[in-house]
């Protein structure tokens, strides 16, 4: 057995293989935001495909609160207004969403050029407006107002998620009742059905 220079026995240790690699550490949550809160809120609003509530925004940002998030949204709108930006944060359908200002709508429509098969027909718009103003309402009641059958139109509105079934009537036969959806509110930039224009406003 070989001896070390200090007289101690050298011991050869046989290693049975490379040591196991340590398990990867779990991904750390993002650091609490302070100075960049406004920018983070803007990023979330930009990424969201639908209106996003204060609570969803707050839960996505460690250390934030509903009050701080709402303040950040107000600051964003002040920035947009002062810089004459084309967008603004609006409260629609129970949440917040980045929307193009109304004065730029004609240009946006020309760019998008929605296909005719995706547009609602005049009959569809008329049926949708009846549902919006008279909800909850049955198919028979809609047909009584319009004077024509609306089965295929209601089916289209349901497929586009502009209308939903909200219950059944208590009358004989218990027909289905229809009402509008959050998609409808978001599509028309409304917070709730209470924000629908009054009849007098439409007649102006």
C-alpha cells in the first residue's frame, strides 16, 4: 500500500459513478411590483383577450391590491389622454379592457373588413336588440314583436355567444328564456345592460 509523504496510509476510494445532479429548484414567483405596477397592468390588459377583472389582475401581481391596481389604471388613462394615444382602458362587462378610441373606429373597420358571413344581418341585430331590451324573454315573445319566426336567428346569436339561455318561464310549457351575455357587453362596450341607450336617445 503506498504511503503518503506524512506517513499516513493512502486510501484509494472507488467512486461508483458521478453524483446525481440536484433537482431543479421550483420556479420562483415574480418579485412584488412597485414602481413598475402601471407597466405590468398595461401588459396584462394588452395580453387579455377579454375584459379582465380587478381581482384577476391583482392575483397576477404579487404584493398588489385592488386599490393600487385601480390607481394604476387611472394613471394609464391619464398618460393615454396626455399623449393623445389611440387607446384607452375602459370598464366593460364587469372588467377592464384596452379599447380603441371611438374616433378611430372608421379606420379600424376599414382595416379589419370583417367578412360578410361574420356580420349580423339586420334581422339578427333587430332580434338581438329585442333580447337586450326585453330580457329575459321567450322565443314566442320575440316572434310576437317581430312578426316572423326567429329560430335560426336565435341559434346564430347563441353560437356567437351574444345570447344565452337564462332560465325557463313559469307559464304553461315553461319555454326557454333568453338574455344577453358578457360577450355582448364587451362587443358593444357596455358595463351592464343598464348602460344600453334609452329609446329616446336612439330616436334622436
